[in-house]
C-alpha cells in the first residue's frame, strides 16, 4: 500500500478528507463566497492544531511514518489550510477576470433594455460578478451605484437563478430607493 490513503488513524483520515474538501472548493468554476469555506475551516481547527503541534515539535514525520501517512500530504494540507483565504481570493480574481472576458457580450448588454447608452466599466462588472453573501457598493455621486445594483440583481436572477424575492436591496436615500424600485420592478 502507498502512504497517503492507507492510514487507519482517524486524524490522518480526517486530514485527508479536509484536503479533498479544500481541493474540491478551489476546483469549482465559480466565485467562492467566504461562507462556503469558513465553516469548513472552523470545523477542522482542532485537527489542524493537532498536526501543527506535531510539526512544530518536529514529530510530524515520525507520526506519519507510524501511521502509514504521507508526510508531504500532511504538510501540504496544513499549508493550504493556513493560506486558504488567500488561495480563495486568488481563485476568485481569476474567475472574475475570465468571466469578464467570456461573458463580455452579456455584460455589455445587461441593461440594454433599460437604456442602450449604459456601458458598465470594469469596477461595475466586478461588483456584478462578485458573489459574496453580502455586497456593499460605495462610490461618489453619479458614479453609477444604482445602475450597478440594478445590473447585479438582473445578473443574480438571470445567470444565478436566484429568486427575486430572496434579494434585499438597501439604499441610504429615498431618491436612490425610488430609482432602484423603478429600474428593477418596471424596467427589468
């Protein structure tokens, strides 16, 4: 048997399952929201601390040898766990860049029915493609916040299949609220 999956040690099996789970999350062809991985990481904190103590005590190699587990897999998993947020950010940046290219025609015309003159800039497109559970749009007057939020709602409904009744849009001014209400309910 090869060292890696042969271990019957529950900690080794759990560490391997964590590695598989993290790899699965990072291999998705979509934006990875923090809520999709934070609970996974938090649930495995004690396991990672266990292996971290072994590593810091220079006992990881002998532990893995005694349990028929590949030390490189253990070390790689610990490194991936410690850097997961940065890896997810890098994944998301790549996803946004690729989607801005592959969905260029869609994004160029997302609000065409409302106003054929509307052209979204790269920052607006990034807001639309960022798929966190919460999205805060802050920009100066006339920068296109209302347009961006309206386009994001349309994207969520059309491309992500989100039920419009599950989307909450909040604004700080009555004027923006009315403008959004008009764009979303009447025009879109």
